[in-house]
C-alpha cells in the first residue's frame, strides 16, 4: 500500500468522519459537452530557478505557457471515460472512484459502460488516477476529445496496455495539451514575475499556510484534515497562486511529468487533504510509481497554445455561439446551436411556437405556424379542398360554404334568381346537396308586367302591353 493511501486513511480515522455517498448508477446525463478549462498564462520566460535545499533548484522555464486554473474534476474525467472507456481495456477507471473518497460511478457491462460524476462531487478533483491515465487524458485533449486517440498525440504510449511498454515515455515536441513538468508546475505555483522571485507557499506568501474549511480568507488551503473531505476546485477564493491558479497546495497532490531519477517513478507536487501545512511548501517534492492510483493523487493540464478563437481550444469565455470552430455544439451545453432543435435536444432548445417544429404541447390550435400541415385532419386557412382534400373534404351541413358547394344552411345565399339569370322568383338552398334550389325562380313575367306578346306572360295573356 502506498504511503499516501496510509496517510489518507489515518486522516479519516483521526477526524472520525463518517462519509457516505448516495450513488444512482442509472442516472446518466446525455452525451456531455466538450471539456473546457480556465487557463492562466505563466510568462517571464527564462526566469531563474529557485534554489531550495542542497543541490535543488526548481521552477526555471524558458518559454511562456498556460496552465489550467484548477485541477481536473470528476465531471471532466467522467466525460473522458464516457468517450473512451465503454469497454475500458486501458483501465482508465478505478473502482475506488466510486468509493467514499472518489467521485465517479460506473454502470452497465463491458462494451457499454457509462459513467457519472457522483452528485455533489462533480467539481471535486478526480483521484485514483495513474500517471499514465493523466497522459491519456492529455492525448485525448490533444486529439480533439470525442473519439480522439489516447495512445498518440502529446505522448506516444506503446503496447496497448494500462502500463505502456515504454514507461519512460516523454512529451512529444508538438504536444498541444500535456501534463506540466515539475519546473512548469513549480513556477505556476510559487513564482511571482513582478517580484522576480518565489514564495514558500502556493498562495503568494512566505507565511505558513493555514489549513481550514473553504473560505475567502487569504493564505488558506484544504490540508491537515481541516475540511474533512476533498473540496470543489477553487473553493479557497482568497488564496490564488501569484499566477492565478488554485489548489496547488492541498486538496489532492498532483502528478508532474518529470522523472524522479528512481526506477520509473515520477514527481508528485502540492500536498493533499491530509498533509500538514508545512507539506505545501515548494521545498517538499515527493514521488511515486507511475502506475500507482492513489485516492489522494490527481492532476491538472497545461498547454503552449495561445488563447483566442480559432486556436481549436475551447476556453472560457468561448462557447459554441461565440466560437463554433473551437467549441463544437453539444446537447446539454445550455446553448441551442448547430443542428440542435426542440426535437433533437430539448435540454438546450425549448419549445417555441414559430420554430417550424410541432413539438411538446403544441397543436394546430395552439400553434398553427408549426403544426398546420396537410394530413392533420384540420382544414387550415391556407388549405382548400383542392390543395389538401385529406383535411378539407366537403361536408354539406357544416355551416361553411367550401369547394363546389353553392350554399349552406343558415348562411346568406349571396345570390338571387335574377343574378342567376331568371326573371324573378325566390331562391333557396337545398340543404341536402348544398346547391341552389331554383324551383322558386321563373322566366315568365308576372301579372301587370310589361309585355309585347302572350308568350312572355305567365298567364299567357298580354293585353294592351300588360300581362293580364
């Protein structure tokens, strides 16, 4: 058992904390949105190293780089698992992640595994990850996430096994995302470019840091068992490093991509939830086997890419609306973008009358614009017996004059015997056929009408110019 695992168990025992999790393995969200990070830029390239102890000098970096403001969280790592560990031949998931100190649950069977961050622990740092798990996460970021390769990119991992056949793997020159080296990690945590010097503690001070529960008070950290558990990244808002990172002291220790000089072991930095305050000093550097997965070790990532839309990196405040090239649309990101609509992604695209989709509670009555279509059994104003006979079939007696109908019961005729070419009479509607009844119309002239011959008069008698 690792010395770190022993340490965390002793902290729990010391505190007497009974921690419990309510995990619903079946509760899985839709395909998660792209994993994004807040970054800080660490400049002043070519800075001198920090002489610490006999023969040690830390923190010299000859180039500008960016490092994640926070540690990789359970939610971010769960997104990685959902993308790449349906069968998990590389053992990217450790079942201890679902334990009391973890934050990710797994359900299903090999080939269809799905993963969820444990409710309430989504923004706590991921733990129980090996050095090689961290490298594969970086490769996945380098290759665009999604189905991006985990074995090539920032690092070339050989063998196709959880522990690669080249355990002394090093960062490739063209790496876009990567695990920070020990100098990169140290400089981000302790170096102040304005002072051109280093602080002893990663909260911008030489005064010993104070272990406490989350607070905005300066010079505080999650250490010494004071918080009783891991905390959401960035919870100690008053204690950023000189470069603006958080939790480089306490919470979880973090892998650094630098060989410790002993077998294949790699350096670990920052101290963890159970470390004494003095263990967060820059002078303290530990190491462990790269395949070890400890409940108190996590990691953060770094990049050489410059910030800006078009760099193919989705960074805050970019989103699929402001920078679609860097931030592909994903259902569940809270933005109705790309090909999403109220049918394909109800989480992002609420039902709206006028969006040309008849969805949810919309009906032809409540939203004619979306739901009026030929075949819905409703004869809309834009439809007719000619354009949509399926909806607008003639119905004599429905009180609507339509199609070939001439009249309807109770509806003004709109015509007369005279308008139909008769001499006179009374026009009516045949309510069985909805056609005009002209039986009351006549073409002969009634009595006293002017006439010139007998045949013009209904009586057959024309005398003295009048029908008699």
